[in-house]
C-alpha cells in the first residue's frame, strides 16, 4: 500500500479484497476475514489496522432500515444561501450539524449551494422541518425539495476494482 496523492492510498489486491469483505460484513472476526481473503490472521490484522490508521476504514456501523424505525419519508433538499462568504458558510455548516434529520450535507455546484439528504416520519414533519427550522436559518434564502418515492438501489459498498 502506497500513498499516491495527499489523501489517496494505492491498494494492492489483498487490501482491496479485505476492504470488499469488510464492506459486505463489518462484523467479520479477524479469523473469518483471513479465511475469506486467504491471508494469515496476523497479516490480516496488520493490514486491517493499517487501513484503519490511514483512515481508509473510518468506522464500523450498523445500518438501520429507516422505515422500520418510523422514518417513512426521505427527501433531497437543495439549499441556496442569501449571501456568500466564509463566515456565512461556517454559520450554515455549524447550524446544520444540530439537525439529526439531516443525514448528509454536500456543498454542490449548480443553482444551489448545498444538497441535504433528510429523513422524517411523515410529510408533515418534513414540512415542519423545512418551514420552521431550515428556512429560519439567517443564512438560507431558498430551498427546493424532492421527495424520494422508491428506492431502486442502495449500497455503501465502494467499487474497489
């Protein structure tokens, strides 16, 4: 494994196989992982630890089905700020951290400044969030929402070649 760019790691075939297996099942024990990728448990542990230290593996999580816990609405919301500048952007960044219904926030190109992925229990709670929280931020001048109707594909597994 070598570093190519400031944040880019070159993975060898074994690293890629290890990451593929962990993406599919992050609960694999070191022995199970070593059997899957045909390395000794000690080699596997060293590689896994190195990938964690380099930040390639960021964390291990449980994926929860939103609908099974009452979050039946998912929306993508475009946010346009009224003014621009480092202070305004920082203010928005800080504010958005306090909204647990915002799963992801991306700075984007195009007509909007940010794109949010938001979950809610129903359309009323989504509307309340947009009208009473998001639009109440001093930095926000406009929002547009798209409600997701049907999930055709969802994965967190990155294509590692």
